[in-house]
């Protein structure tokens, strides 16, 4: 059986991000379930704000090429994103947009996305846990050819949810996160068999 390849990234760039912590838990569970997981910090990609003139003049920036290649070479994604003003963050949308662009004539459209499968998570200090942002993220990914698993996780009161070592204090929630990651790996194993 082939080993599923997953790229994991968070919609927040900040140090100490709750979503990065949540992503780390999901990534560890996916690894334990047998997947090869590459965690990408969007900050490290140093992506400029998407500008079609910039792209026309110089093509994709190095960070965008790297991110797109990682997505293209993967079978699926783990994404944990906060919601900003009830939708996904600008950083996440910017990264999705850059990686949606073709680099050569004749390249099939949306090669980084079509045929991939994703699992979604969110965390927020608020009561909804970033749930409203996931509605939009699910829609965006579906429209660019990504199969999004029906189950998702939203961790509310995130400022109280994590212990100092990064694990989720609530065992039930921790199991839900691990189950989602395992579900993604199991689905990918079937899809790439
Ligand atoms: C511009 C901005 C808008 C925000 N809007 C929302 C929101 O609509 N809903 C929400 O639950 N939290 C909102 N927040 C709070 C974030 O959920 C909080 O900053 C969270 O910690 C961000 O995720 P992170 O810890 O992964 O960086 C907003 C924060 C910022 C900076």
C-alpha cells in the first residue's frame, strides 16, 4: 500500500498561533496513522500579496512555486485556520490563490488542487471556534476541485483549550482531532490504492 502524502498548513502566521498548535496535533495523528506529513508555515513562504501585474512580470515568486509544488506532489491537505471577520484569513486565501496559478502554457488548470482531499480544522478564542470561516474554506476548496471531508473540527475558547506542552486539555476534543486526521489518512489510502 502506498503511503499517503499530506501537506499541513495553518491560516495563521503568528508565533503561538492556536491553529498552528491544533495543526501540530492533527499532523502528529496523521503521521501515527501512516502518512508522510509536511508541515508548512505560510510565514516562511514570504508570499507577496497576489498581484496579476507582479505575476505577469516575474512569474510566481519562489515561495509560491515551492508551496504549489508541495501541494501538487501531495495526495491531501490538513488545514487549520482561524476566521478573521467571519471568513478565512487573508494569508490563507493569498496562498491558495498563488498556488492556483499555472506556470506554463498547457499546464492543466488547478494542478495543485484537483483530485486532492482535505480535512479542515479551526480554533478561536470565540464561542464558534472559527466555524464560519470553515464554511467559506470548504466552499473555496470545493470550487477548485478539492474533495473536503464532511467532518471538521472547530475548537472554541482556544485560549483555554491547550496545555503548556501543546496538547488539548479536553480528551474528547483531542480524540475528535485524531479521528479526523486518521479519517483523512484512511480515505487517502483508499483513493491512491
Ligand atoms: C483581523 C481579525 C479578525 C478576527 N475576526 C474574528 C472572527 O470573526 N471570529 C473569531 O472567532 N475570531 C476572530 N478573531 C480572533 C482570532 O480568532 C484570534 O486572534 C485567534 O487567536 C487567531 O488564530 P491564531 O491563534 O491561530 O493566530 C479575529 C482576529 C483578527 C486579528
